[in-house]
């Protein structure tokens, strides 16, 4: 993965979005920086019905396939390390139907980062085998789904013991 930040990130709105509103330009751990930016956005969102949240994440995911694919082609680098829109979407998937409270977004952050970094099967398969914008997005979508299942399981255990 490349670690240079192209000047186009600050000039091209497509690249700016793909770089997670610039968070992917972080000199160290851009994926973690992107996930942190996604968490801040999540905290700013008003409470909403799960169906509306899911629709928003679906739109962000479909947009991400195009954004990430286009930025990747423009830069000539498949899945440049600074492209973090996929982390945004993966993190938001993690928090689908998360319980209210400040702790759950933090737990979701940790779970998503573990899955995104460790890349157990099928995340690793998607990362290695699927090309283009879909490939950039798919491994993080799967990581988000697995992290969401873990988060829901933890919440179930937590509330059952209270």
C-alpha cells in the first residue's frame, strides 16, 4: 500500500471523499484515523430508525464502490492506504442497531479495527481476490458485518447480566 498523499486529495472532491474527508491523509495508521473520523460522524448523527440508518449506510456503500474505484484508478494504485471511505462504511455497519450510549461506538471501533487489521477469512479472501472499487469496499463491509455480530453478542450478554 502506498503511504504518499497525492495533492489531488485536497483539490478533487472525489479523492477528498475517498480519503475520508482528508482523514486518510494521516501519516500513521490512516485506516484507524478514518475509522475515528467515521466514529465522530456517527456521534453527530441524530437518533434514527434502523431502516433509515441502513438506507444511509447502503447509499454510502454504493457511493463508496464508485468513489474508491475512481480514486484508485486516478492514482494508479489499487487500494491506496489513504482511501478510507471503506472504513467509514465498515464502521457504520458495525454500529447497525447498536445500543444507545457512548460505550458501544468505542467497543465497535475496537472490534472493527481488529477485524479490519487481522483480516480473518472471508475478509482476507475478499481483500485478495476482488478487484476495483468493489474489492476496496468488500473486505471492510465483511469486517463491519462480523464486528456488528460480535457487538450485538456482547450487548446481549451485557444486558442479560444487568
